[in-house]
């Protein structure tokens, strides 16, 4: 065996031993734990605020039933016009009054499986945004006087909930900070600074009243309260407690 051959075999042996040593070291290294940073803490918290509604959305239905289609249409138009005039007299802006298209439907009575024509129903929906709740009961009473017999829906809401959202958001962040502080103490660390925050706001709450027939006696309506809530997901950086 020549000196060159012995040197070549010795070189291969040393290379193989080196690779085995590297593989052994890699096998001893701790496995990574996903993408979680051990020096951060993630928390979710919520905050809420309560406000009093300052506007109402009212949906009236003007409806007539009978056999003479022309008279039904004329009566529906007349009452719709009178209702619009009443709202304008109370200072409701024209752009807050929406009158929908006239609806005409045939009516039938059923006897022994046979449909018997019973005339027509003519109706029109008038939707109103009332910004002054002090006018609410008077508007309802005047609607009765001009011939409106049904309210399909009443929804109380807050026209501009911006301030309430800010209040709820501030409360949510405060709760997140307290929660993160508590979690950090369990690992002998403390909060360093805020890294990331994501907000998840709920839709503004509103209070609905069920459809009702117009009653002749008056009553005082209270809009109640509405709750607005905001949730936040927050990531904080941590540092040693000492």
C-alpha cells in the first residue's frame, strides 16, 4: 500500500468522525417551541361603557283594506301626507323622513280549499329618525290622530357613540395591562413595553320595541340604557423583575 493510499483513507475516516460529532451535537440541542417568544405575554381583555339613547328610528305602516282600489290608494296617500306634515311641524328634517313605495296586494279567504277574492290591501311604510326624544310621545299621538294604526318597529340608539367607544377602549386596555402584569409576576418578570394591540369592537347596541297596534291612550316612553363593549388583544414585552 502506498503512502498516498494510506493518507487518503485516513482523511476519509477523519471526515466521517467529524460529521458524526456534528450530528450528535445537533441531536442534543433543545427543540424549538414554534414561534412563541418567551419574552412576551399575550392577553385578551374587554371594556364597556353605558349611555342613554338620544334618537329613535320609528317605522310606521299606513294600511287600508277594501274593495275599491282607487279609494284605498287615495286614503293611503292622504294619511301618508298628513303624517309627513305632522312630522315637519314638529321640526323633523325632511331628510329624516323616508316614504316607501306603495304596496298593493289582493286578499283571499279560503273555504273548502277554494280561494275566494276578498278585496285589496294597500299600504305604505314611512320611516322616521327622531333626533329629539322629547317629541316621541307627541309624534306617536299625532300619528294616531291622522289615521296611522300600526308601528312596525321602534329602535332607540345613540347617534354618535364615539365617546362611549373611547371610554370602553380605555377600560379594555387597562384590564389588559392588569392581566399581563399578573401573568408576568408568575414568571418572575415584569412588563417592559407594549408591542402590539388589536381591537375587536362590538356593533353599537340598540333597544328594539316589538311591533304594536296604536293605542288611543297616551303613555310616557323611556329609552332606557345601551351598552357598548370593546375587546382588545395585546402583546407586551417582558423583562426581568429585578
